[in-house]
């Protein structure tokens, strides 16, 4: 009976996503909101519609293949095969877990890599976004795999050893470990991980730096670390982000952002990012992440004490790694709800950061920057409300511009 529950969870999760995607696709050709009048001419808007349609069809195929492979793996004993193969190589629980997830991960990469290649070198290429070479694609994959093996392997080994030492109460200690890791990565991700994939350089002297420093001084935001990242080696799409806190805080600008926006528009985007810092959104998001991981680990501890969950996915010998897989499958409905709540909070934070930018800089300039960024990325400007509710971490751009124009924000 539990096996049927697993199958039902996988299918229902797929159907929910399929319905939401279908609803969203039904609005691809909708009239643009009045806040975005004049953003596109007829040919440009037709191009944006085609981009959305192509991506929708592509993601539908990827999702269907993924769910069919997952169901096939579950129904026809794939997990038992991977577990048996790992056991033939080692009887040590740690090595068994590493081998088991290595087999699953390798299979996943073999399945997903062709889709990734098609997405970048066919879809993104055809619409003029891709700047990535095959060499960069391959080296990115190799580096990502290496990071996954090293970091993922170390975390898995640490959690498994904690489980061996403390049994079902392991989640407390694993929670502390993962919390410390999250804080460390939040502080040092841009220094340790980003350089493996991108070049970063301090923003050079000039009008842009002068305006950024002038704004920072005006709002009492001490900033010494303003970096430019070579996003153009992969895509024409622009971005900017704020990371770290305390002495480790850093502003990072994509070189494509500098190419596509003028100085005032870039300062407006940064004013929004400073708003996140001033409103302590980074700390709140980290706290939410920590609480969510605590809940997840507590529920995992309950799952690991029930061997029937391992049997339900076709594995005859219960273990930590098999219990973890069964938990991930059954956790998906909870993850959907937590993700929905997280998106609601995130959208609220985005409005608050916009409000801060409006009160400390020019709202019209930020609105213009949002328009340019949306147009430059061919973003979906007419999303279905249900799709926004479940999936959007940022409010639709027309809603943001509408609030920027209000005088009571």
C-alpha cells in the first residue's frame, strides 16, 4: 500500500505542476499591462511570446521524461538495483551511502545533461541570449560535479556519522552542523565558490563608482566591496546581487547589467539591494532557511525509524541512504507548501526593498530599470496569478511598477 502512496505523490506532484504550467501558458499572448505600454513593438512582442512558448514546450518534455523515469525506477526495482550494486562494492555504511548516491547522481546527470545542452545551445542560442562556448559548458559541468562530490559527500558523511552516534536524535546535531554550514556559505560563497566559475574584479574608478559611493554615503551604507562579474561569458542577461553581512557584505554587478543600464538605473537597482540589507531580509531569509532545515531533519528522523518506508520503494534492506530517498519523495507535498509560504514572504520582501529604493532614490528610474531588465531577458510579463502564487519569489514587474508609482507606498 505504501508503494502506491509513493506513486500517487509523484504523479500528483507532476499534475499540480502541469496544471500550473498550463494555466500560465494560457496567458502568453495576453495584452500587456498598462504599466508596460510601449515596452515592445509588434515584432519584439512576438519574439517574447515565441520564447515563452518554446520554453514551455521544452520544460513540459523535460518534466514528463523526469516523472516517467522516476516512476520506472520505483516500479521496476531501480533503487534495489542501485542499493545492491553499492553493497557489492562495500559493506561500510558510509561508503555504501556514497556509492548509492553516486550511482543515482550519475544516472541523473546522464539524463539531464543533453537537456541542459539543448536549452543553452539551441533555445538560448536561437533567441540571442547564449554567449557560452562548449568548453565553458563542459568545464562548468565538471566543476559542478566536483563540488557536488566534495561538499555533498562531506555533508552526507558528517550527517551519517552523527546518525550512527546519536540514533533518531541525530537531527539536533545535524541541524547545528547544517546551520553553521549555511552561515559560512552565506559569508564566503562569493569568495570561495564564485571564483571557480567566474572572474570578479573591483569596480574601477569612474562615474558609476562615484554615483554608487555617493548614494551609499547618503543612506549610511558602508560599502567597500563593489565587484563586477563576467556574466557575459555565458549570457546577455543582466543581474546584480548582494551577499554576506557585516564586514563580509559585498555588491556584485554583472558586466551585462553595466552594458544594458545607465549609471542612474544601476544605482536604482543597487538601492533596491541595499533595501534588502537595511530591512534585514538576508538575516530573515537565513533564519527561515534554518528553521525549515530543522523541521526537515526532525521529520527525516521519524522516517528513518520506519523500515517499511525503505520496503515501499522496493529495497529489501533498510538503511540511512534508502530512508533518505523515500523521505525526499514523500516530503514533496510539504516542500510545495513550504515553498509557497517562502515565496509569499519573498515577494513581500521585494516590495519592501522597492519601497526603500523609492524613498531614497528616484522611483521612475528604478521602474525604467525593471522594464529594461524584463525586456532584455524576454521575461513573462503576463503570468497567471495562480502560477505567481506558487512559483514566483519576485512579484510580476507590472505590480512592482504600479507600487512604485503610488505616493502612499
